[in-house]
């Protein structure tokens, strides 16, 4: 079963949620499935959902955008170990259990933007 993993500041998985048939909506508001305390997040920021055999990421018209592996994403397919940045919060999509709990290498870019490298 695929999972959405919340990463801590040092890139280690802090929490994880299974992605089933019901979409997971992430944000800082009360009407979401995954509530994150981050002022950079919109109340309903993005959702991850399953469509057939595929898993998709969809930005919900968020103020700061949703970023997938460093690229702004409106709606796109997810692949195992894709990195999602929303506000200052980092997530990783894991389609398989392998490596979901490992840490993620990080560096910083302009304006203190976190750059998340692909794992080897």
C-alpha cells in the first residue's frame, strides 16, 4: 500500500499515512485529513489520490504552491520516493515499503529554499 510520509527537519520520516481509495487532503485547516501546523500551508493545500493503478498529486489552488522534486506541480502522477514540499513542510511519497523510513539528503537554495536530492 502506498504511503505519504511527513519528514522531519533532518529528513527522517516523522509520520506516515496510507493512501487508500479515499483521497488524502493536506493543509492547516480543520476540514483536512492531514492537519499540519505550518503558516506556509493553505487551509486545504494539496491532495494525494489514487486513480486506477496510478497515484496523483493535486494542488488545491494553494497560496504558495505545491512542489514535486523542485518543480511546481498543479496535478501530476507520483512515483516511488517523490519528494513533496508544501509551505515549509516536506513529504515523501512511497509506493513500496522499502526505504520509506530512511532519511533524505537536503541542501538550501536561494531564499533559504530546501532542496531535496533524489536518493541513490
